[in-house]
């Protein structure tokens, strides 16, 4: 087993009204509060976050996107200072839906990561190949490009300092999310996921050194459910999950996280 603390984050995407979000939290937050060996977070719409973060402090709150500029003419974006003022702890970066539908690139992903880490906030950087790329045997090339271009665009040289002062919670987390597994009900097998996570960790080792590679957490995302969480979390390089559909019901997601915590 590794010394990395597992991190489970629900990605609500564009779901839930403020009332629905509150009802979810009233059940979910007390249910996971006793789990002190894992990190538990929720990534909610920016519109929901102000009504939730101070009221429900038992989980970590994430935005789904965050811009690199401090402020300015960036319609539709949110800044790190807005997140900090709202007690939000971090943000997802470059989820595949934003890569595919909103033109997110590896370069802009890196800039967003740098802004978050620079502000002392957490970033969950998402990477992953499409089905066509996997079928063409190109998944390693795709991951390598996403990682090398993304990390280069951060401009960060001293990763140890950039990851913050809490060794068990480095500010950067990676999420391996194969696009073909997201919302399809067809999760990667634990062997496929482990192979990709090990590939990412070996890239991190070559590029940033073994200490950083060992510290950074790599979540798996893509059709994680109560049925497959045990097997996925039992893999040595899988350090938690980023969960979409199965994070929308409070009882179910609390059970999923509790399962994961047992394996942590
Ligand atoms: P899913 O989504 O769990 O519904 O497949 C995962 C994600 O997009 O983060």
C-alpha cells in the first residue's frame, strides 16, 4: 500500500438547483464526516458554491473551472479570488467535457493549474484519451502530450514548493478519465486503469522526479460505481475517484465513498 491519502470527489457537472444541493448535503455531509482517512470533495456549479461552502464544512468544495487571470474581461469565467472569498478549496481543470465542448487546451489547462496553486488552492487536472485514440493504440501518446504540454504551460519550476505545505494533501491532483468511460457505464477495467495510472506516474517520475511522482495523487474517473469501486481502489496507483453520475444521490455516493475509505 502507498502512503497517499485517497481523495474522492463528486463532479455534479450541470446538475442540481440550490435546494437540491442543500438537501443532498444534509444527508451526505454527516454520512461521510466520520471518515477521517480519506479526503472527500464535491465539485459544484459556481452558482451553487456560495450557499454551500460555509454551511457544509465537512467536505472540500471545488469549482468546475477557474481562470488564470486575476480579473478582467473574461465573460463566463471565475477567478481564484472569487473562489477564495467563497471558501472554495480548489477547482477541476480541463475536464474532458470542457476540452471537447469549450475549447480547453493543454496550454490553458496548465495556466489554470498555475493560477490555482499560486493562490494556494487545489487543482484537479483531468487527462484521458478518446475511444478512437485508445482503439488506435495511441493512449500513451495522448497522455504524454496532455501531461507534457499541460505541465510546461504551468511555468512552475519548483514543484515541491508549489504543492503546498501539507504533505498528505498536495495542491495538485491528477485525474485519469478515459473519455470513453465517462457517463457511458463502461468503466475501464481495474487492469486498464492501473496500467494508465502507472504510465502517468512514470511520466511524473521522469519529468518531476521520484519524490513528486510518489506524492501526487492520481484519481480514476469514468463510470465509477458502488459495483466497481473496490476493485479500482485496490490498485496500487489509483488514489481515489472522480465520480459523475454516481455522485448525484447522497446515500449512494456516501456508500461509495465509505467503501473506498475501507480500502484506503
Ligand atoms: P461519470 O463521470 O462518473 O458519470 O462517468 C465522471 C466524470 O466526468 O468526472
